[in-house]
């Protein structure tokens, strides 16, 4: 396709539906005086710029084997630009080759993306061609002019490619001052790369043991299901080529009934039993295992009570929090004539007889293209820095761009940088409540924080506060904050004109 269609310019644009309206017409003649171009409409309409123009093809001459590509380009005095979809004008022989290539190679979709239209310069097409396109409006376009790029190319021997750019409109017709809407700029922080990406997976294993015993019977009670669960976790980590197991910590716990010394021995013995079981089946070296014992799990009991409907919940939690273990047992047994204790014994205590397994591992470092795939399947294996690089392979504000920052803050929910970047992403979608929630966990000393908090303040209608925050961020060298200050200045000027 490249060889035959080297004139195809693939341009990505966001199309917006707009209504037709009139404004002053401007007319230019391009391509050595052969093509009159009349601008019927070049206007900001809310969040888009609409271009409607007529291209007169009556006298254009390019040769039968050549193609002329016309590309409208919005360009600012500072050199920022956006290209709209192009129109390809094909000589008679060139168009035959073009159509044959498209049909044989199935390029219909690519052609549709690249071109607004492909026009064979036949006798019946020697007329005025109406072009209508819209692109998303950005602030820099306020001072932009419209050029028409002409690219004459062809395959005939001796053909010389000619590329030129000619102005066809001086500027966009902007909406009035009353319609001025500030387009805020958000700031991101690139996370620091992790030298070692240490990760872990934890799982509680609820094994059934005969009374006062520590040996594991794989077929007893719920043991088949619980053992299969932990084996699967360990095998998935061990066999993943991107991971290296660095340690396995197994900790036993007991429910707080009976003798405390016996419960300590049971918790240790049950942890030892699970270690022995896994060392023979999970394929992880014995030296990587460590054993711990938590004894009577009062902390776990408090958490279970807090999340349960058992009553009197407040009294139970007070007993756990304010008395020593022996006194706790006596008071719980006496509570409510012993009925509450029996309820604890049968509903919550069994969930405290557990063994917790934590598998530590290191994840490899990924190239960006690898990371783009890993984030879809195993995002926990990525660092925040790798996720940031993935996000920046997508256009800012795109669905994929924003999804990456949502994944990042879900995997690292308490990380200040993850929260700041997620807030910036939320601000792009004007989701102020989500942005405010993320900013609470962001690094409040970072100048990017002040910029994004300023954007949030502006969304909430507090322009005075926003201005102070942008000023603070701008003084720290945040360029987008300087642009936000300029936006507020333009907004203030427009408001003054409106009042006058």
C-alpha cells in the first residue's frame, strides 16, 4: 500500500455533529491558480470547529497518472497544528490503479479513515466539491489560520513530487464573549521507576483439624477445597515466567477458647503442617519458607464482630479492646447469660482457626509494548512508572488513556502519585466528585497538586481560589498552570466585555 498510495495521509480526528450557519465568505485560489477555494464557514461552535468550504475542480490539471492530495490544516503562529481529513484527486489512470489496489487488498476501511473523499478527475466531476468537517476545539486555535496543503505525487517516470501550503483563511470566527468557556489544563507526575518490583499474594486457608490435632488430612471436611485454593495460587506464581518467588510466610492462628498455651502450640503446629504439605507439592524450595504463629486471633475476632450483625456489638468490642485475654474470655462467656458466647463460638470462632499464607515475589521489568498487554491481564505485575508509560501511548483524554490511570489507582490505592494522576484523568471527564476524592490522597506538596486543585476549584465556580492555586503552581515551574492563568485572564476580559 505504501508504494502505490504514498499520498495517503492517515489523520486521526474527533468528529462532532454541528448545525449549519452562515458567516462571512472568504475565497482563495491555490495550486498555481487552478483551484478556487471558497470558505463558507470556519467557526467555533461550542467544543468544536466547523469547516465548510467549496473546492472548484473545473480547471485543475494534474496528469492522468498522478494524484493531488488537499489537506486543510489549522496552524497557530507558534506552530501548533491539526490536520483535517484530506481530499484525494486522482488522474484517470491513477484512479484505476487506486481502485484495483483497494479491492484486492481490502483497504476500504483504511481509505475511509484517511480521506474525506477520493475523487477521480473525470468530466462529470469537474464541478464544485462541498467539504464539511469538524474537529475538537482547543484554546490555541483562537489565533490559528487555515492553510491548505497540496501534495502532488505520481508514479510516472520523471514525475516530481510537489508539496506546498497556502493560506485559505486568516482565523476562526469565535463565539462571543458570553460564550467563552475556559478549557483547563491538568498536570501529571511521572512516577519513579521501581528498581525491584516486590509483590505479594496472601490467602487465608481454613483447614479442618480434629480436636487438639495439627496433622493435615487432605480429605477431611473442607480441606480438599482449601488446599486446592492455596496450591493454585502458588503454582500460578511459580510457573509465571515474569515472576520470581522470593519467600513464603505461613502463619497459624487459633480461636480464643480454652487454654492460651495450647492455642499457641496449635497455631504453630498447624502452620508447620501446611508448610510441610506445600513443600512436597508446590515446587518451591524449602529454604524460602518461614513459619510464624499468631496464637489466639483477637484482632481477627474484633474485625469479624465489627462486620457482623451480632449483638451487643459495642459491648463485645469494648471487652476485646479494654481487657486482658483471660478477662475477655470470662466476660464474653458471661455476656447475655452465655447466649452471646455460644453465638460467637458457632458463627465466628471457626473462621479464626486458619493458616495465613503470604507468597512474596519479584516481577520483571517490562518494555512498553509488553506492558500494554500485561495491564489487561496481570496489572499488579506492573509498576506505576510502567503504567504511566502505557497511558502515554494513547491520546490524552481517550478512553484507553483514562482507563490506565483508573487501573493504577486501583492497584495502588494509597499511592500519592497514583491518586494525583487519577484525579487529573477524572478532571478531564469533568467528574469533580471523583477528582476530589483522589486529590485527598495526593501529594499535597507537589505543584501538580495545586494545579489540579485549581482546575477542580474552577469547575466548582471558585475562580479566585483557582487563580491563587495556579499562581502557586506556576511559580514552581508547572507550564500548564501558566496556561490556566492565561485562560482565567481571557475569561475575566470576556466577562468585562459582557458587562460593558
